[in-house]
C-alpha cells in the first residue's frame, strides 16, 4: 500500500512539474523615498542586479518625495509596508525590510532571486503594442500553461523610468521609478474559464518629460488572495513591438504564374485553428470552394484576385490578394530576315535579329547560342531557330532561313582583276583592295535598286590600290562594290549590318 501511494505521488509530481515552464524574471518591488536614510542600500542592490544581468524586473514605489504617486503609495499600502526600505520579491514570496546608508543590498537580494528562478511557473506573459502620437495601446497576453487553482488573479501593468538625475542621501540619480500603473494600481481581473490564453487591452498617455530610452514597461500576474506574483515580463518602450494576431486568415499557392492554362494548388496558411473556409477565385474553376486546400483550374490569359474567409467558430477573418494568379501565355517572338551571307573567310556572323533580345539561337553551324558560321556551312540554305524565355519562364520561338552564297564575284573574273572587301559584313567602315593594272578606273558602290551610293573616279592602278570607305550613314542591307576601267570590271557583294 505504501509503495502504491509513493508511486501516485511521484506520478502527480512529475505531471505537475512537466506542465510548468521556466520563469523569465523575478519581480522586485521596493518601497522607498528620497528622505529615507537606509534606502540607498536597496536602490544600489536593485541597480547591481540590473547591471549584472540578473533576471529581475524592478519597480520602485516612492513615498514622501517628488516621485511619489497615487499608484506607488497604494502599492506600498497593498503590502502593508512597515518600514522603508522594504523589498518584495514576487510579491509575498520573500520580503526584506531594511537597507543601508552606504552598502548595496545585492548580497542579500541575489540568493532570493536565484532561489525563486529555480521554481517554474504556470504562466507566460507577453507585452505588445504600438503608439499613436502620445497614446500607447498595449496588449498583455497571458497564457496559462500549467495547473493553478487560484481564482483571485490580477494582471498589473507598470511604467517605470530610470536615470532620473536627483540628489538624495549621497546618491545622484533614481532608477526604476514607478511613473504610472494602468489602468490603476488595482490591476485587471483575469479568468481562464473561457480558455488558457487571455489578452488584456490597456492604454496610457506618454508623458513627454520622460526620457524615452529610459522608460520600461512591466506586466505581472498576481494572486490577490496570497499576494504572490506568479510571473512577470518586461520590455523597454523603445523595443515594443505590435501585437501578433492570435487568429488571422492567410494562404499561398503553387504556382502563382502560369504560361499555359493549368492548375494552381492553394493552401490555407492561417494563424489559429480555423474550422471553416470559403474561397473565391476570380477567373478560376471552381469559382468558389469550401475545401481547406483546393485545386483550381485557370483557362484564360489574365491576372486574377483570390479571397479567403475563415472562422474558428468565434472569430472571422479575411485574406485577399489582388491579381495573385497570373496566366501569361507565350511571349511574342520574331526572328527577322538575316542578310545573305558570303562563304568567304570572315565568319562568324553574330545573329541579332531575334526580338525581344536576350534569347538564344540554334540550328546547324550555330555556336554559343549566337554565332553562325557561313564559311563552315558553305553555300546553301539553313533553317535557324530563335528561342526566348520571359521573366515568368514562358517560352516561345521563331525560325528564319539563312542563305549562304558564293562571293567570289559576279560573273567570272576573266579580266585578272583582284578585289577584296573587308570586313564583310561591315557595320560601315570597310577597306577596298584592288590588284590590277587599270587606267582611269572607278569604284562604285550600288544598292539593291541600282542607286549609286558611293563613287571614286579617275584612279590609275598599277599593281595594287587600297581605299577606305564609310557606309555607316546608309541603311542596313546588301550592296555591290564594282571596280571598272577600260574593258575590265569586277563586282563583289557586301553586307552592311547595324
């Protein structure tokens, strides 16, 4: 029988301990006053705890000096203070009455803090909020994570300020001074009958005489039946973050961009635990769904809105995303004409005729996605492809036939006249070299309709002649360079590219 009882006690203890969580801070409240001879020791003890990074949240309740407030006097009375200074650790958990005029109470305070931190708590607290002008809106979120049977629970909220320059009892400053308690020092009653998470909404007016960097916010849950503080939290006002929602609609889909008609898989991504979903899909099929994670088909090119309404039986929230799903279709791609190319040794030819730019070329005798080699290809016709992929991954292509011709001349070179034109193709500047014996020769460059666009006459050639020609002002196309003199002539085709 004794063994059974021991086993039951052990199981109960383990279960109870498991349900608790580590304590974050110990609340240190000090009744003090600038007139108090022995209060410097308590103040120095609190300062040392803070400076050494010990896990404490500190509120000093002043009495009888310029920093006494209705709230601080009420808190001192709440604890039935019998002498100054008095330090309360987590309320009634432990109390130290008295101090020192010259010595820090740190050595007395630290063991109490250490012992208290070893005891887990059944509660967690979060302080969140934001400001509109000088009005601060605060949310204190309290979670009951373990067993606690007390019912006379209050959440209290204090605003403190430190580094206040003030000469008192051989001290030069005051720290952790209670500036306000919200809504009052009486706190806000809290019950967990409706759920283990409760939110307390508070607001207060910021006093612009306070130094913002020295203002700290402290929240604590206290059992007024035994005056023990069960847990506390603190945050500097400069580090205050907006309250995170406890229930909110949200979703995502894959994919959100499509090139062709297809399916998008939607997923509910909510905060909290919804029990119902209503989806609305503009341009989709189905247009409405009550599934948690529906699959939706989109047929037509366009961009479409998505709306999700969720409920957990108590709260309702909506998530909406404009033009969230896009069906883009294939991009428009063109591959314009490539000029006829020579089979002489001037290649490679850089292909630039694809629109939009940034795609790749492929086909016979194409290298690096952009160079065509007419010398290697030889005379003939070659079908090349230009492929373009847009920013959404959508692909389209176009084709073009490239013609490679023999460029040794027009007609047979029976007059023993040598003519070279380079570079060919050219972007405008080129060199014409003639090897012949000719009197009164002329160089003419003629476009495809027979118009003379360049002419140089009365040239006497005895062996070799070289001329520099600039066609950069002319439109892209095919031109013919003709050299003639007496009864001799020769022509060569040149390609002008831009």
